[in-house]
């Protein structure tokens, strides 16, 4: 059930280089599905006018959390919102996915956010997780506590997530794989894992004007014609979509 509401922030804290916002929303756990996201904006300002898409990081009985990486003005202002202040929230949006009990998750940087949410539904599996530096590797212990085997790499030491995937390529054989990260990472991974996985899905990001299929700003080319990331995604089978 998608709704537009004004909701209070109840926590704002740093998590590595990111901002974790917790927003009060009683009953959200009943309808926020795996793979979904919300459009969020400041309730007290008109500028930036458009809401920004953010993945669910976690969902509880009375609240949900978002993890924000500052990119431009919108995410910078959202990361400064204090407990007690209100946000405009449209959601949940996007298609719910069936994550399966186990599988391989591949995260680059802030791509950890929706994959952490996805792991809430899983009973194990493997997380291959790359970031620029150690500070950017967040929620590792929490993922391990959920039963996932976590392997990490940082650019300042070992290399990129693609190097990590190549080192562990045998683990991908016959598996369902979910990827979330920068476009360059997804493009490289597509070549590396092509012959190994059973199925590969990718969380796509596009600039979004509305989040509900009205503005057409998030259209992507797929093997089945144009699709909208906000309505048909954000998760797609990797082989069906054009990346970048
Ligand atoms: C479904 C979905 C889920 C997302 N989940 C998260 C999340 O959990 N945490 C998080 O930090 N970010 C997430 N993002 C990305 C986030 O929405 C953008 O970083 C944000 O909209 C940028 O807004 P801004 O005002 O800060 O930057 P702007 O000033 O609007 O843009 C700054 C730069 O970022 C680029 N940019 C803006 N929006 C996007 C976008 N959607 N995709 C790619 N590049 C963009 C612009 O081209 C520009 O170069 C998600 C995006 C989508 C589509
Ligand atoms: S964001 Fe408007 S159609 Fe997808």
C-alpha cells in the first residue's frame, strides 16, 4: 500500500561515512517488501522540490531506517535532519522481490543498504563486499549475526569488489546472485560472472522525478522494451537490462 505521509525522524546517527536516519512509522513492517524503497524529502522546505529515492535499510514494527550517502544537495540536507523534525515520505515503492533463503550478495559502497534489508529475509549465504576504505565497510558484524559469510575488500588495500568476486568465483557456481553498487562495478561484474551464476539480479539506480511511473525520468532499455526503474524495478534480471 503506497501512501504519502509526513513522518517524524526519531534518530540520526553516523554509521561510517554515512548517515543512518530512523523514521517513526507504526505498522510499516506489514507492507514494506524486500527490494522496495521510499521517496523522501524535507517537509519544511520547497527546495529541493523533488523527493529523493532511498532504499529501506531496515524495517521494524514502529519505524524504518535509511542509510544516506551524501551525493548532492538533497542527500546533504536529508542527512542533517534532526530527531523531532519531519520528512515527506512516499512509499513503499517498487516491486517486491523474492530473495530466497540463501544466495550471494555483492555490494559496492552504499550498495550495502538494500542488500542489508534483503538479508533480513535470508537464512544464510555469502556477502562479497567492497568499499574504498575500512570506514566505508559498515554492518559487517550485523550481516554475520544474520548467518551470512562476509568477505570484504577495500581499494586502499586489496583491490575492488571485482577482484574479490574473481577470487571467490567458485562460490557463485549455480547460485542466485544479487548485485548493488556503482554502474562501473555492475558492468565489470556482468562479464566476470556471466558463465557461473544460475540467475543474477541487479538493483538499479536512476534519477527519479516521481517514483510512481508518471514522469518517465527513470526509463531504462531492456530486452522487453523500455521499463521504469521505479515501477518495474528497482531490481531486474541482469541479463535483461542495458547498464549505463
Ligand atoms: C531505487 C533507489 C534507491 C536508492 N537508495 C539509496 C540509498 O539507500 N542510499 C543512498 O545514499 N542513495 C540511494 N540512492 C541514490 C540517491 O537517490 C541519490 O544519491 C540522490 O537522489 C541524489 O540526490 P542529491 O540531491 O543528493 O544529489 P543531486 O544534486 O540530485 O545529484 C548529485 C549527483 O548524483 C547524481 N544522481 C542523482 N540521483 C541519482 C540517482 N538516483 N542515481 C544515480 N545518480 C544520481 C547526479 O547526476 C549528480 O551527478 C538510491 C537511488 C535509487 C533510484
Ligand atoms: S520516477 Fe517518474 S516514472 Fe519513474
